[in-house]
C-alpha cells in the first residue's frame, strides 16, 4: 500500500509540473500578444497582426525546431499622465499639434514629440526624457519672452 501512495504522489507531481509548464507557455504567448497590441493602434491594425504572426507565433511547428522561443516585444515605459498633459499643453502652445490634450501619450502626441525633438536637434528616436523636457522648457520660456 505505501508504494501506491508513492506512485500517486509521483503522478500528481508530474501532472502539476506539466500544468505549470503549459501555463508558463500560455503566459509568454499572452505577454507577447499584449506587447504587439501596445505597439499598434489596435487589433484592427495590420501591424498588430503581423507582429503576432511574426513574433508571437513564430515558435509554432512551422518554425525551425532549433529556433529560440519568441521574446516578448519590449514596450517603452510611458510617462505619467500629468507629465504628458503638461507636455501636450506646451507642444500645442509652440505650434506642434499633439492631438487631444488629454494626458494620453498616443500616436499624435508621439508625432508632435518627435517633430519637436527634430526641431531642437535632439535624437528623434527618444521620447519624453530629461533632455526633451529641458528643451521644451527653454522653448516655452523663449516663446513667453518674445510675446
């Protein structure tokens, strides 16, 4: 009878280990899909579907067996809403259209940030960082003085 308890414990242990592994794979796929969604304008965006197919589902049987598991796309950290709101107000005052002044860092705000960065000679690959905020403050101060 003790061997039956041991066998039962082994079977239960193996079953739960495979459930954890399956669950981790599901979580990795879900994180990848959410990452693709965050980098696109929504689930109707062809770029979203391309990202899911190219990155998230690349580990399917169609991919080479030696391929490494797909990595979750890296999503840049979004600035705080109050910061974005302040940036949107300043950009609008300077003639850079950030779209709705709502504190949400969307595509229009990103385009306005990139246009402002280019106008100031900053790297256009950046976002709202210290260099951007300093340039925006200086440009805002210069605009206030000229008025």
